[in-house]
């Protein structure tokens, strides 16, 4: 239930070894304080990712609060979670926009992905969680997460970093410093701290060093005669111009209170295909979230796993239907729960309400949207790399054996197809590219190879040097060929 929380003890900090369960709460002032911590924890990524995807950060913040309330309702208050903006779709969005898609095309494609995620959640609810592991084993899930992250490298190199390389480098260094040297809560908001640092540094440089001369994406497009032209191409190129790092014109013009601008989604098949692979990553994220909360609280949450996945899908559908960003459960908020031992869904109710109020402040959204490209360049180096390495983390935790060519070959091929942004033209109007093509290569390759090889696991082909053959013992490269041991 979402209402009627039981007061835990005397309503103060729980004694050592005790936890505040999802159906419990502390006193309301303390619950509000915990809710505020959850807002800060999710805040950085929840508004950074919409900016990176070219979507309205104000609307993303507001709809994240609405989606969180909906999530808590669907799971019956049994799974504490905040639904912030998902990073899994960033690569797909970059590909959609590179192909000429606008924000309506982006949100339409993600809306369909949200519907698919909700249907998968319903399937899990009735068929059981094992179906996820059979269709999306760790080797496949890890590969998809990795290729989603690493496919974004060109966005950093070609879009953000060139706008102000020195601010990008300083912001990157500060983010690394915060993540490695800070502890606890401060380390978990390293990205937010780096964004504030980069913002202040850019303001300081504007005040002291003056304008910077660089190319702004989608702006300063000139033809050979020096006249402005509408779209970049062979005869219309972006030209560097002097400009301030921070443009506050939009901030000054924005109101303090008002509703974010909404827009209807547009559905295009080519864009939808690009948005479907991240569904695999979202299934893994939600499953991991539920398992982590279950381990920390000692509760059996397997019966609500399907409902949690479906709730995330419904939240994404609701958010993108009005032009907002996709949603997902947040590891940052798991960190807050682990640190405080407070898993009360009442705190998430407070966090959702605060997020909705933030979303109703257009001036705040304009300030976020004015984040300099150089700052985003430094932050996205870390964020995109971390997304990719989460795939490796899935492999390590599940002890995926890459000496097995059924694991090795499809993953190797899929990652290169995705990172290289390779295109396979089925027809002129139906291309498979980058993330979509890489995901299909991994998923189909893994299951087809598993089906055609011998039942005893024989029939191996490519083996990494020094590693075992299928069915044979593991042998390091320096081990003598004696058969002993």
C-alpha cells in the first residue's frame, strides 16, 4: 500500500542493525529530509540526460516525479524506487537525430519501446523471472549495455568536446577527482558536482577571458558564399564563431512558474528499431534493482519483479506521450537507501512531489538547458564510458566464459558493428544501423549458435589464445602441453 505507513519505533533514526521497511516511515520531518536526499541523488543524471538527448529538462524532471508515483502505485508500495531519466536510450537518440529525426520522432520511438518493456513485465509476472535469463542471458545483456555506451563515443568527440576542449578537460578531471577521492553521498553525486564546477568555470572564463571561438552544433551553418543555410551537408558547413560559453538569454526570458512545453510523439519505423535494443538494458536494470532491494531488506520481491518492469515501461510511455524523457530505476537512490537503511516508500513520495514542483519552474529548466557544450563534453566522457563498462560488470558478476566461442564471437561482432555505427540497408527506407544492428547480431548469434552446436557443447571454432577449448580444462598460455594436473 502507498498510504498508511507504520511508524518505525519512535520515528527517529533506526537503531544499528535495523532497517525501515517499505511499509514503514520515520517522523514526517525526517521522512521529508530523506526524500530530499533522494531528489539530490537522482537530480544530476535526471536532468543531464534530457539535455544530452535534446529534450526538455523541465518536463523530464516533472514527469520523473509523475512516473515515480505511478511506479509505487503499480508495485503496491513494495519496491522503493525513483524513476529518473534513463541513459540507455542516449545512443539510440543520437542515431535518430543523426538520421534527421526531431524530438517528436525520438519520443515516439521511445514510447513504443516503453510499450514493449511493459509487455515484457506482464510476461515476467505470469511466466516467472527465469524467462528473462533464458532469453537474455548475462552474456547478451552485458554486450547490449556495453555497445549502447561505447556507441556514444563519437558524440563526445564530434559534438561536445570541440565546443570548449579545455573546459571539457577540466570538468572531466574534476568528475574523476570527486568520484575517486570523495566518499559516501558526495561520491554518488560526482556528476552533479562536476556539472556545477564546469558551469562556474565557464562563467569565470566568460568574465575574464572573453568569448570562445568554436562550432555550435546545428548553428553557424554557411554555404560557400557565406550565406546562412538550413541544414549541414556537402555545400553547407558549420563555421566557428565567437560566442559566450553560457548564453543566459533563455534564463532571463523564462518565467518562475509555468507548465513545461508538451508535444505529441511521431512514429517512424526506422527510429523505433533503434530504440528497441535499450529495452534489454532496462530489463536488466529493473531486475537488478529489485534483487538489490530484496537483498538489503530481506524481503521476497520475486512476485513483484514483473510488476516493477511493467511499471517502468508504463512510466516511460506516460512520460514520452507528452514529450518527456524515458524513465528507469536509479542506482543512485539505492545508494541512499543502503547508506541510511531507510527503504520507506513514503520518502519516495516526498521526492516525487519535490521533482514535480521543480518541473513547474521554467527558469530552472532554462538554466539547465544553458549548460555549456564543453561542460557536457567532460561529463559525457565519464557517463558514456560508465554505461559501457556496466556491461563488463554484468559479465564479471555472472562469470561469463569468453573461452566459449558461442559467447565470444557474437559479442565481438556485435560490439564492433555498434561502435563502428555500421549500416545494413535492408531497403532504402529500412536500414539497420549501429546499436540496433549490433544488438541483433549478439542476440540472434548467441541463440542460433547455441542451437546448432552439439548437445555436449562441442563444435567450437575460434578460441582466444591460451584459453580452454569447449569442454576442456582451463589452461594458461604458459602451461606445458602435458595433460597433467
